[in-house]
C-alpha cells in the first residue's frame, strides 16, 4: 500500500482554513502532520488576522496537530518575506514534507505565487476550496457546526459593527452586496473557535476595537487604507 504524502497545512486561524483542513481530513488523501502559521514578531500575533499567539496555540492543541510558527518582521518587504519563508520551506523538506495545503478560493495571482515559490522546494500545494462558490462554502461551514467570529474588517467596506460578530445567516444577510460571503477579497478575517476539527471549543472574550491605517496597495503617496481590529482575549490568560 502506498503511504499518503507527508503534508503540512498553512493555517491562518480563520474559517476558510478550517473548512479546507476538514475537507482534506475527510478525503484521507494526505498525511497532515503539522500546521504552519506566520506570526508578526513585533506584535506577537498572527500576520493579517491580528490574533494573539496564545489563542493560535490553543487552536492547534484542540485540533491535535503540532504548530510551527514562522516569525516574520513587522512590515516585512517582499524580499524579507521570501527569505524567511524559504528558510521554513527548507526545514520542512528536510523533514520529509512533500505536500502542503491552503484555504485559498479564487485569488489567481496568490495561487500562482505560491506554486512558483513552492516549486523550488519540490513541494506540491493543494487547494481544497479552489473555485468553489463562496456562498455555498460558508453555508457548508455553518451546516457542519463550525463557528467563527470576525476579528478584522476593511473599514472602506464594513463599519465597526461587523467586527466581533459571529458568522451566521443574519451576518451574511447584513453584508453589503459588494462584499464576498467568505471575505475572499480581504474584506474581513475571522477566528474559528469551534467545529468538527476541534476536540473542544476555544474560549475567549472580546477586548477593544481599534482602527489601524496602512499605506494603500496602489502605492500612491498619501493614500491609505484602514482596517478595524478586535482584540480577542484568552479566558483566564494574558491581559
């Protein structure tokens, strides 16, 4: 019998990653042995999502897979990002990993970038949710018993009230028509805290909301983009 390919999962801590991991586990086509997450060194939080490291660790513990955190400099340049990730990929290939998986759905440029970078290490990427209808995906997510809360939102598209809400049918009905139901264009990010891949729910409380601005991706001088962030606090943990 041919052994299943040794696979690590690129874990973002959000709903798409959770559903993609669930699908792969149900397919029993890959030997998923590790979660991999990039963490902002300066803020000690998950890159992009802003989730505290301690809650990320609790997720991995409940999922039952070892977690490797890739320490990323604050506002890393593309060259710095590629250098740090190349070091991580080299270590994984030395450990025998031949495959990996992502929760991406339909961002063509991002998929092409991932495939190009991984090809140098002979790592084959898997995309369990690729090109799926996002409304159907989020409905599947909910029907399976997954639960997630919004912890980051693009302020140009969603107001402060959306941050801190749990994903449910009412949330989906309240989304503007221009916002993807899965937030696949970066409209919002989530923290998945319960569902069939977890042995127990992750407990947390809601802290403060803050609005942070960043240079616009357009690169135009003086332009910026804002994001609302919610600080999720571990129950009985750090302040």
